[in-house]
């Protein structure tokens, strides 16, 4: 058992966890904060392709949200990853990703992961580069959404990370 898992449990989100996921995303000050409604909906409809880490009281302290791409049914798109500030740097995000990848491989036959990262988000770049290394997978990068596509003011480009095939 890793340090990250010693007093934490990783499982699927329940609808009621949506509020806590919204708060963690808000407090991260790094993620685009979506509406609280979207986190509630996600926890209802995409629980099977998402994961949450809970403290000893069952409160979420970190999460990964994702979905299986409708036109690429063996690809998991990781939408957001965040860990509460007090729990960072102990391998929790890595464990969340590893456990989710194993689950979606088992249940959906997923063999590759995609995510987008804004340039300069070093923690996130490292998280996904290490994930690729641990799973013996190639990692390709290309700009998916250039800055000019965003309608709501200045926004960094979103770079697509394509990781696969995974040994899970
Ligand atoms: C990104 C984030 C989820 C990482 O969570 P975490 O639990 O601290 O990450 P881990 O401890 O599992 O570390 C995973 C890897 O990232 C590296 N890492 C973590 N934080 C880092 C930092 N601030 N700077 C550089 N590398 C970092 C770790 O060293 C580790 O790499 P390694 O396996 O090669 O040693 C967390 O910092 C966070 O919530 N950030 C704000 C939200 C965000 O930016 N999300 C990502 C975009 S979707």
C-alpha cells in the first residue's frame, strides 16, 4: 500500500460528491471552474469513468473526471484532475489515475488515455509523463484548441496529450 492510500479510499463518485468536486476545482485556482451543475451531472452520469479519493470521514480530497470518447471507445478522455492542497505531493493524483485506468480497462476495454494541459502546468505535465512511463506507453503532444478558439477572453492553448497503448 502506498502512502497515498494508507488512510484514503479511492472509488467512484456518487451524485452527492459533485458539490465537493466543484469546491476542490474552485480552490485549485488552476482549473477552469465549470458550473456546480456540471459536477453534479458528471457524478451521476460519468461515475464509471471517474474516480474520487476520500479521507477517513468519506469526504472527497481529490478526483479525476473522465469519459470514454464516443467515437474512440478504447480511449478515456481525462477531463479534470485535482487534489486538495493539503494532500498534494504524496502520489495521490498518480494513484487516482492508475486505479481509474485499471478500472476502465477492465470494464470498457480502454487502452489509451487523452487529456489536455495548458503550457506551464508543470505538475500536470509531470503527472501524465510519469503515468505514461509507468504504463510503458508512448506520449504524443499536439495543440488541440489554440488560444484563438476560446470565445471568453484570453485563454491559454490546450495541448492534447495522447498516451497509449497502456500496459495496465
Ligand atoms: C496536478 C495535481 C493534481 C497533482 O496532484 P498530486 O497528488 O500532488 O500529484 P502526485 O503526488 O501524484 O505527483 C504526480 C507526479 O507529478 C509530480 N508533481 C506533483 N506536483 C508537482 C509540482 N508542483 N511540480 C512539479 N512536479 C510535480 C510528482 O513529482 C509526480 O511525478 P513523479 O511520479 O515523476 O515523481 C495537483 O497539483 C493539483 O490539483 N493541481 C491543481 C489542478 C491542476 O492543475 N490539475 C491538472 C490539470 S487537469
